[in-house]
């Protein structure tokens, strides 16, 4: 019982530390953020941070993983809709809202993806998971007879190319994301059987 409480407290402390790290990285950038500043934001000592993570790179990677898990949670919920058109629209909206809400942090991830050891590989793994989600989404559109191309992989590439490019442009250029309905409409005009 006491060991379980200690474990829950440790997990809570880790979550607080990750939230503080995301705030500091978002505000200061990767290079400008320090373990001391992150510790202060989380109410930790510097040594307390090192009990959880050996260094700033590992802490940053853990924040990226946590943000990714939150992204998956919102996109999974969007994919639970009953019909393809609703799932596609909900996925596009959830993805865009998530990127908009975490714009500062995700812009740093985009900028640092090659500079931080192992981060690029981690992001490739995350993109593969998202791609599998979208391939399954496209398969459902094919099964419903809504999409005219018979290749779910090709459809997933087309959709993800459009969605990802819009998000990267917004993160890198400081522009807003296009409305989700516009992204869906643009994709569906080329892929819909109702042309």
C-alpha cells in the first residue's frame, strides 16, 4: 500500500516535471532552457530533476513522448466516429487544434529534430504510428465506397502530405493553420467518388 502511494507520488512528480519542462522549452527554446530553470518551474531541486532524467536531451525526449501520447489520445477519440466523413473531419480538426495549442513547443521540436541525438529516430517512429492510423482511416473510406482510389497507402500519403505540410508551414512560418474543413474539402475533391 505504501509502495503504491510512493509510486503514484513519483509518477505525479514526473508528470509535473514534464509539464514544467514543456512550458520552459516552449518559452525559451531548447538551447535557452536550463535544467535549473525547469527545476524551479516544477518546484524541484536541480538534483531532483536528475533523479528522473540524466540530462536535458533525455528530458526533452520524454516531453516529446508525452506530447505524442496526448496527440494519439485526441486522434484516437476522433477516429471513433461512426462514418468515414465524420472520422476524417474529426481527425483533421483534432490534429489541427492539437498543433495550434502546442505551437511553440512543436516549432522547437521541428527546429531541433536533427540537432538532438536520437530525436529524429523517435519522430520517425511516431510518424509511423500516425500513418497506420490514417491508413486504417482510408481503408474505412474505401470500405464505405466513399473514396475512388483503391490504394489506402496512396490515400494516406496524399492526406498526410497535405495535413503535415499545412502544419509545418504554420509552425515554421508563424501563420495560422487553415480551417480543418478546408483541408478535408481539398483532400476529398481529389479522392471522393462524389466529384
